[in-house]
C-alpha cells in the first residue's frame, strides 16, 4: 500500500494515473453523448433512459462516485505535474518558450481543463441539481412532468437550450472539452507506453476524429433547439398541461 502510494506520487505514477482516469472520463463522455442523441428520437426514448438511470440508485451512485474520483485524481495529477515541471524549468527554454511542434490544444491543457471543470460545474447545477435560478428559461424544470408524473427530461433539455446564451455557452464548453481531448487522448497513449513513431500518426488522426465526432454530437443538441426549434412543440404541450394542472389545483383549494 505504502509502495503504491509512493509510486502514484512519483511523476511516472501521476502520468499513469492521468492516463487511466482520462480513459474513464473519455468512456463516460462518449457514452453520455450517445445517450443525449436520443433527443432526436420521440420524447419517450430519452425519458425512458433517464428514468432507468434515476430509478437504479445502486447503478447510479457507484458510477457517480467513480466519476467524481476520476475527475479529482485527474485534476490533482495534472496540477501537481504542471507545478513540478514549472519548478524544474521556471523560465522556459531560452529564446524558444514553446516547442514548435506544440499545438494549441497541447499548450492550453491546464487552462482547458479549468474551463471544462467550470463548464461541468454549471452543467451539474443546470440539469442534475436543476437549480431554477440559473437556467434563465421562463418555465420551472420541476413543473415539467410526463403523464406518469415523472420528470420530463426531454422537455427539460429543450427548455434549457431555448435560452440562446445557455446554448452558446454549451457549444463553447464542449468545444473546450474536445480541444482538451484531442491532445489528451494522444498523451494518454504516450503515458501508457502505447505510442511509438509507427503508431503516432494513426493515434493523432484517431484522437482528432474522436474529438470532432464528440463536438458534433454534443453541439447538435443545443444547436438544434436554439437555432431550429427542435422539440418546442412537445415543450409547449407539457407547459400547457402543467399550467392547466396548477389552475385545477388552485380551483380545488378555493
Ligand atoms: C449538449 C450537451 C449535454 C447535454 C444535453 C447533457 C445532458 C445531461 C442531462 C439531461 C443530465 C441529467 C441526467 C439526469 O439527471 O437525468 C446530465 C448529467 C450529467 N452530465 Fe451531461 N449533458 C451534456 C454535456 C455533458 C458533458 C460535455 C459532460 C462532461 C464533461 C457531461 C457530464 C455530465 C455528468 C457528469 C452528469 C451527472 C450524471 C449524474 O450523476 O446524474 N455532460 N447531462
């Protein structure tokens, strides 16, 4: 135990930890995008999926805890490695502060990570905690219910992205995530010792293709709602039903 803790605190151990936690996060982000694309199916599809997850706490909580641990360990190893590198080379390479081969993504890994963390913080308050004061939509997420009285996640997503600046923020957030990922996936292979000069071009190509696919998949959701009005008819129907139910409850109380 003591030896493995010592290994994880070494530079090599931290690089390994970043690669393993990065793999977990990439798998989650890919699965989550596929789940979100159900917004392009009838509302029952994404609602069924969300109710399945919300109703299986023995599945939901282990996944949440693994994700939380992966995010914390990934952030901790990134920041400590960055600080160690900075301390070892405080003034950079004289006359050539950034190596020529460094891409925008590789030079902005720490900044990109902070932006993605901030985006994730907002996203969790927006759709998981459903904090009504931060979404800017003219409806209450808590009022959006299916005929069975369960949360209408489809209507909630449409209501959330009907606010143009929230949609724009999401597109920029997932843009930052995908830029971060395009370099991160290549670094992951390097840290795991799976990248050599033969495979490097393929890994680079695959990492960029994955980043572009994730960007298009994620950005399609806010864009389709904010620009093309996707799902608005369903949202209007649910809002009208909620208003009618509230009015009827008010009548009953009189
Ligand atoms: C257009 C983009 C996205 C949409 C529409 C979306 C949608 C959602 C929704 C509706 C939930 C709540 C699920 C529920 O409680 O039923 C959720 C939760 C979550 N999302 Fe996203 N998401 C998007 C992008 C992202 C990205 C880019 C990440 C990662 C960086 C992410 C990470 C998470 C996490 C960690 C949760 C919490 C899961 C839980 O424990 O309940 N999402 N998302």
